[in-house]
C-alpha cells in the first residue's frame, strides 16, 4: 500500500523521517518537560575537534587567513574620538572551496553521511549552504539535492538567490526550485523519504561542530600573529549556527574573555514567508527575519532539537541598516581591494562602528567573509529593489523603512549600530518554551536548562515564570 503523501500525513511523519535521515534519536537526550542534555548531544556527534579539523583538511576546508583591514581601520579612527579606533581584522572564509564558512558545516555533515553509507544528501537552504554541501558531496562522491525558495508567485527571483542557485548547480547539485511558502519543508521531507538520503541540515550537531574549528582557528592565529586573543568577535547572525559554532570553538581554545557580538540587518516589518515581502528585501540571510525568530525559538528548525542556540553565547546583539551594508561592501572593495559578498559585510558594517567605541590598542575581528558573484553585488540588488518599487536615497540610514526605501549613508560617520535588547530576546525565548510545550509546572532540571540556554541567572528566569504562573516542582 502506498503511503499517504498529503501535507498533513507527511508532517505527522516528520520525526520518523528525520530520525531515519540523520541517524540521531533525539529523545535519548530529552528529560523533563523542556530540557535536554545539549552538551551530551554535541559530544555524541562522535568527533573530536581534532578529528573535525582533519576531516575538513582532507577536502581543503579551513585554515583560512586573517587579514588586517588597515585602511578601514584608518577611516574608523578618523571618525572616532581621540584615542579610539580598534584594529579591524577579517577571517577570510571566502577562501574555502565553495566560498563561505558553510563549507565547514558541510564538510562534517557530508563526511558523516558517507561514513554511515548514505548514497546522497539533501538540504534546504537559501543557497550558500547548498553550494557548500554540493561542493563537499562532489568531493566525497555523493549525490546532492538542494531545496531552495527561489521565487515569489510571479516566478520572479531575487538576484542573490538566483546567484546562489547557479552556484549549487555548478557544483553538480540537483536544485529543486520553489516559490515562497510552506511547501519548502513538505518538499524537503518528501525528498528525504523518497530518496533515503542523509539530511545535511544546517542545525544538526555535525553542522554546528563543523563551525567550532573557525572559532578555534581565530584564537590560535591571533596568539601566533599578535600574541593574544582579540577583544571582540563580530558574527553575522541568521539561524544561529554561525554564532554558536564560532563561540564554542573560541571557548575550546580557552578564549573565555572574548566578547561575542551578533549582527543582523534590520528588516523589521518584513515577513520572510510573505509572498509580497519576499522580493522587497535585499538580503537573503543575516537579517532580523531569521536572527530574532531563531534566537527566541531555535527549535523551529528542521530537526527536533536545534544544535544552534545563539542565546547561550551572545554577549551583545546589534542591528545595522541595509544601506550601511551596501556602503561598507563598496568601501571594502575600493579601500582594501577585497570584493566580498553581503553576509560577511553585515558584521563588517557593525565592526566598523564598534571599532570607534574601542581603544586603539584593542582588536575587533569580523569572523567571516563570503564569495561574491553577479547577483550579490550592490548594483544588481539596488536595481532590483527599484524595480520592486523601493526608493533608493542618500541620507540618514535611521530613516530606513524596510520594504519601502533603502537609505545609503551620506557620509561614513552616519554608520552606526543599534543594540537589540538581549534581555527581551531571553524573555521571549523562555515564554516560547513554556507556551510551546504547554506546561504549567517545570522540573528543577528544566529550570537549570532555561538559565543556561538563555545565558542568564536564576532570578531572571524566576521572574518570568512567576509572571506566567508556572511553578517549579
């Protein structure tokens, strides 16, 4: 008898499908109503940091260079108060085979898929990760399917997404192109079930552990070249894996005093699953449409328990505006001779502003760059925005209204960061845990998990539980 492939039936089978496609029984890590043993889950990926370094080295992933941006540093110092203006560095992840840090996630996931005997891998992604999985699958001799939201209902595609689609296909992947909507996850699940391929999800322990090498390298490279750890590391924040993996790697290197700063493009007011809003945004990742929802409810991912848990590690979360990122992208090219894509330039924009708050003898690191291509450049993005009725202006970026206009800074002094209240995110996360699991009382173990997962203290969690009338057993 054939299986029921209706939307409702496939969704009802999602845990069964995921278990078969990943090889992880997440229930073994769970306890209480809310908590699960996160560190045990990460340990039982089965690979040490040293083993992951070797897996990545086998396919030419990792050991990317650190580059000091001397001209951007000089500009920041010109704008900063006297004695301020930290040295700005980037970790040039565009040097990876597929041109982004996501090669680290993909290398581990694809290696594990082959080790377990899977014939192919499937991933759902806006593109950079799909290209990374396709590249690594080609190196390991596995088939690859990438499921990608490419279009709105008019079958119009945003330039950056179409460039990423091209990259996935260039590495030999079969790309299943969809319009925006709930069919993405349904299609992903049906492909996993039909093919029996491995789920190379962004959010498995294998993927997050793969990023740990990036944080570890940053600490080690700075100790060799500068003689100490950097003061701040700025990480573009979308789904949370970049923040989580890098921070964990820094901690494994013993770099416990490095401040972890997440940065996202402010796209408030735009809904990521809206057909109307799909082509009214100029950034497909590293924006608040992913950054805030995934921080406040990480288990919205395509696995039962997301290994990307950014609130565990973030010390500060800042937002930058669309026009500011376009400006810094151009500045990086003309001042430093480096043409790089938009995601890493989100954190570079934040770092440029943050450097002006810091002393001259301090160090701030942009944790990644990504490759660029025809669809990722500012000009096609801005042209596409104008075609969709968005006004392009010069002036004060604070007047930016996502979906209505993009305001390019009139002067580099107009570039700044806006702090997102991280306690607000912590509060939302705890409330989401209570509401999604529909609990009226929790165990002591649940309580301790919430404290750790939100990187806060007992009294903070107690206050929110009291507000929700939730008791601790």
